[in-house]
C-alpha cells in the first residue's frame, strides 16, 4: 500500500441509531418498569440508578417514582414497590407529563412562548373640551428599564 492511500474499516465503525418512535420509547419504558417491579419484589434493591443505567433510560425515573410514592424505602433501607399502583400505560403517560413540566421549568429557552413576557401597554383616553368632539385613543408603552443596584449606587455617587 502506498503512503498516500488511506484504509477505512467500516465494520468497526459505530453507526448512530435513528431516533426512536413514541411507541418504541413507551414499550422500552414499560419493559423497564415491569422488570424494576419484579426486581423490587424479589430482591433487596438499595439503588435505582443501577437499573436505569442497565435499561438505558433517564435517571429522572428514580425521582419520578420516589416523588409520586410509587417506590418507597422500607425500614431496612431497601426500595419497595407500592402495591396499590399497578404497572400500566398510565404510569408511562404520567412520566411524560412529569418530564414535560421539568423541561419547561429548567429549560425556558426551548419554550419561549410560555416564558416570554410581553411588554405592558397602557391605553389612555383623551377628551377634548369641544362639544361633540371625537375621543382620541393613544397607546403608550409603559416599559421601564430595570436598573441594577450597583448602577443606582454609582449614579448616586456621581
């Protein structure tokens, strides 16, 4: 082989997978939750992150399950599944709602229409002294520039 030639071994390259569908993700999460329930019922589990990593799902599942009392810690420090809550598609849908709320709260730049504050406008009516005159409406922008504490102090000094 010449020094100018390059070899490319395509068999060792890792290809990125295509985006998973809504149904595929739901099935993956449902499989994860059913297996987690079986593990919690049969074995002593002290950490949920091992199972989230094993099934390659979000670590937010642990927080979701704990916050909604689906999983609780017993006296020995092990997690137990709440028997009142069955594994179903409703649990998956509830997680989607939980995740959407967290996304809107912690990533507002992705949801500008929700977090965008519009400037307030004030409508003023002006009447003239002449009888039978037309009332004119003017719209004034009442935006106020917020000045920081340091700038106010500097203006006060100078």
